[in-house]
């Protein structure tokens, strides 16, 4: 590949991210490296599938009005995606640094963007605050659609938002409630009342399915 | 057995959250003096909570006696009694709790209610020397990826439906395998999988850091019933798929938290294939791989005794009138004041 100065910036679980020069442009190379723990046939299938679907979903998301990095090249042979480098700050860091008001407005905005995705039949699949970047113009970019899916099923939307809530619980446990409430407020701006109600009920159902949840079968703690 | 010192203090822990009844005795310094485990093996089908509870009540006095003999101490030498207060099966939990309350009031020593999942992590740390690990806890009832942050163990990933061990157990039962006392279903599937060669495509479900096994189980059982594939190949493919899923989410949590240790525990931790997968990702991220010895990885009384000591030393005791069992007591609800 005609790239120079590759710099490993994130050794993720699923892929390595490199900052590189590509035709005089600052780009992110997302390379899904083989996972030795999986059988190679299964590993290849998973990596190829995700490398194809991620750019497709990112493109769809952009059409839905959700900022995502522009895709420059999909190199299937190397299970690598070359995309725009978005300069900005991870929402994960921001949430604990900013004021309560700012935190709320960020979360409302995030909720709106999730709503836009869902309204257009896109499931992100890994909604965590590390997968959201705020750029200097105040736009929130969604990244990492590797676990995403194209579906309008209520179940998937429910799980998507449930994951958002779980991410808030594990990483932003000090303000999980206020953040998730704000996310739903933003979501409700885009999704109609009836659907929001159905999805909130779905989330409750998903939570009850989990292990050892107090709400399950109406049992008390 | 270790030599007894006059200064030694002891705690006895009772574990009875599911199919095992176990009593452990530990010194306050973390020397495990006894860890007697008595498993209930159903004739057929899964664990019936009432039947398991009846088993626990039947074997309790025998197990208690054995543990005192093994530890070489007398009941009146105990400083505290701890018990698994949850999460788990109601009738089983209540049997253990009743025995713990009786002992504590008879001996006039403090009672300490312990969270079963916390205990798995704590005894794992004690046995492996891990200080601040990402824990993958996989058993018949739990599939949890957790790590400590700001006073509690936070759950980063978990199953959205059934537990990994449950998935393997149900498949084994559907395949007509019979569980023996020294050969649990998981070990049978592992043995068969070793002879499997063909990888059959099965649903691979990872959602963020969570996993789901119910679809995988249904698909594998359906293929089994069609009779087109060898049982060995199905076991192999089921294991490869399910283990790859938990390994992927563990790696995600590891990359996210950047911890330097990975602790593998729970009944399924005994599986060599799973061990090698988790070891692989630990090495990849420069983290130390710690696997918990089997008798401390399965449900056991020693972990309850040890965690009881950690809690007791922080002044956490459970008055008898507040010692009701908590069937769905989540890991992240428990405050962990003994770390930092």
C-alpha cells in the first residue's frame, strides 16, 4: 500500500488503528489483524465480513445525517479500511471533564444521532463513548461500525440502546442515570413517541433477560 | 497442614448458591486450611433448586465435620462465619444461610454475607497473586467480564441471555450424555471436542462487550437432531464459537481498561482450549494470564471464607435480621472498601 509513516495509535481488541500519510492526507488505517485464538477459517470470515460491512454502514450513517469519517479505500485482501482522520476529543474523556449542562447537551445530541441511525434502519452495534468523537466544530462523529447491522427490528434497537446504557454504567457510573435520560430525550426528538415507548419497554425486557436482575419476574431485591 | 499459631484467627465460609454445597476455612492471613466441596448430581435434567437444596441439607453436617477435621481446628476457635448471600437459586441459598445463622448465633460470633461473584474474583486473586485483573468469570450460571474501578467491580461485559456453561451443559444433555460426579458435562464436551476436526458454521453473537448464547445453542441442537454431523465436530465447533466470543469480549475489555492481568475463573475455566485462547490475548496485550486452580475456580467454600475475612476486617458484618438471601444480587452493587 502506498502509505508512509504509519504510526500505531490504538491497539484495539478488534483492529489496530494507524495514523498514516496517504496521498498527502492524514488518514486512519484500520487493519483487522488475524486473531490467533480463533480457527483461521472462522477468523477470516469474521474479519472479511466486518471489513465489508463497516464502510457500508458508515456510508449509510452519513446519508442519515450522522457524521462518520469519510472512507477512502477498502483493501479487502489486507482487511484494511483507509478513512478520514477526525481530529477531536473522545466523548469518553469529555463526559467526566465538562460541566453538568455541557454533559447533558452532549448526551442529548448523542441521543439524536442514535435516533437518526435507528430511523434509517442502522444499528451501530457497539455504542460506547469511546466510539464517539467531538470535533472542533462541535460535530459528534460516530466511529467503529464493525459490529453494526442493517435492520429495523425493535429487538436490535433495544440492544443497541441497552449497550449504550451498559457502557455508561461501566465507564461513567457517576452519572449513568442523568446521561442515559438525556440520551433518551435526544432520541425522542427524532423518533416518534409510540416507537420510543416500545423501545423503552424493549430495553426493560432485555434487562430482565440478563442474569441476576432485580426487576426480573417482579422479584424484590 | 500448616502449623497452628496461637495468634491465628479463622473464618468459616459456606457456599450453596447452586448445585455445590461447600465449606471452607481460612486464616485471616489467607491460608486456606480446608475446602470441602460436595456436588449434587441430578439423575437426569438440570439442577432442580428444591432437590439441590435437599441435597445440601443432607450433606451439610458431614461437610462441616470434614472441614473442621481437615483444618485441625474446633468450632469455638472461629472468629467469624461467612456465607454466600447471593446471587443464586433461592432454596439452595436459604439452606446455606440457615446453617450459617445457626452457627453464628450458637458460637456468638459475627455473621458476614458475601456476594458469590465477588468471592470468585477475590479467591482468584489470592490464589494467583493477581492484583488488579480483568476477570472472565464463566460458569453454569454466570458469564461476566469485570474489573475494579472506583470502589466496585464493574461489569464490562456479560451474557444477554444464558451462561456459557449452561449452553455447554444443555447441549451435552440434548446429545444424550450422562453426567458423572468426576466428569461434569463441560469436561465431556471438551474431551469430545478434542476429536472434532470439522468446523461447522454456527451463529457468532457479540454485541458490544456482551455476548448471547441462546441462538448458538438452538442452532447447534438443531444440527445435532438432523444427524448429519458427528457429535465430536459439533462439540468442537460449539466450543470454538462460544469461546471465541468470550475471548473477543475479554480482549475488548482488556484493550478498553488497559489492565495488566487477566484472571480466568469459574467452572468453565478448567477448559484447556479456553485457557489457551485467553492466554493468547493476554500475551498479545502484554498482560499476565492467571488461571485459578480448579478447586478454587468452581463454586467453593474457601472463596466465601476468604471474602468474608476481607469484608469483616472492614467492619462489614451482617446482622441476623438482615441476612435474608439476595437471589439477584449483582456484582456491581457491592462496595469493595478493601481495595485501596
